[in-house]
């Protein structure tokens, strides 16, 4: 009887591990471009992502998909969301060409953000061009995504949009590393100590809504925070990121998704100074 009980425990542990790994496989972003593309005329393009693998079905069937258009007339302006508190700190990082984007991953503790009493730990940052989200129908030249997670797998993403103008200082500091990965998708290089605080927000105002990852598996219930201020990036920097990916696409931005009556809020402080 003891042997049977022990065997059952082993089987239960194995089953639990399989369920856990399956959840993680559904929740995390795909690490390379094989199997999907941004070519809207391709069988592997955005309209077909949900058909390629069963675990990607939300890409076609989900009702809380991202990105969306942040249309001003449907945005609810509020002051009770509170300021976006980020407590970042320098940590060692690596850079990888995933084939559809460049991903900067912090391998140590790079700090966290707090949303509604929950701490989401900063994991990685990557870039899309043009921007995935739009404001009143306008897409910008670049969008950075700072991806955060809780220990139990909840996801929160901060999005920062950029338009052509003065160079972005953080991207300038990453230029040599981005160029070094231009011809490979199977190499991850050590960048060293990177301070996330160098990725500037520039505004206390932000949009907030519940959406999804913007690449397969398109996991939903992602808390999105889009910084309202549009920052600047040089044309050469946008070109550098696109050419470094080397995926033969002109863009790596998912088409705008239906909002499906979701509530979009914009946080604005009580004392509204221009920032």
C-alpha cells in the first residue's frame, strides 16, 4: 500500500509539472519567427496565426486581443488609477535576435512595477515598427514593450511609442549590440549591466486596458499600460532595428484588433501639468 501511495505521489507530481509547463508554453511569447510571419498575404500571416497551432487559437478567437486603437472619444479619463510606480534597478542583460524582433532580457532582478497592489517583475524589452498601438487611428514609427510578470504568471506590459525626431539615448547605447546580431537568429550575446531606468517614459499620463500578447500565443488578460507621451527616435535607429532583425519584412507590427467594448482608461493627475 505504501508503494502504491508513493507511486501515486510521483504520478501526481509529474502531472502537475506537465500542467505547469503547458501553462507556461501558452503564456510566454514565441521565441523565434518560425511558423508565423507579419506578411498579411501569407498563410502564416496575422490573420492565420490562430490556425497554425492549437495553442495559438486565441490569436483568432480571443475577444481581448492587442493591439488596439486608443480612440480619444471612447477613453475614460480618470485620476484614481494612481501614478505608475516603477522601482527598477540595473541588472545583467542579454540581447537576442528572435527573428521577428530584438529582445533584451534581464537575467537578474531588474526591479518591478506595482499595479493595484500587485508587483510585476521586469523580464524583457523588445521593439516593434511601426507602433502596434495607435492613437486616434495614427500609428507611430516605433513601439517599445517592457514585459513584466508575477511569480504565478500574470503579465503586465508597458508600451512606449516613438516618432521620428531626435535619437533615443537608450537605443544609442545599444547600437553596437544590435548591429552585432544582424546576421543571426541563434545567438544570444551578453550586454552586461543595463539600467531599465534609462528607458524614459517622459509623462505621468498613461492609457490602461486589458488585452493580450501581440505575438503568438496571444495570451489574454495582459494588463497594458501605454505611456501617453510620444517620444522621439531617429530614422536611422528605426532602420537599424528593422534591418538587424533581418526577417525580410517591412514591419513587425500586428494589425489593430477589435476593442469589443473593452474599457480604456487614461490616467491624468488631479493637478494636470503639461508633462
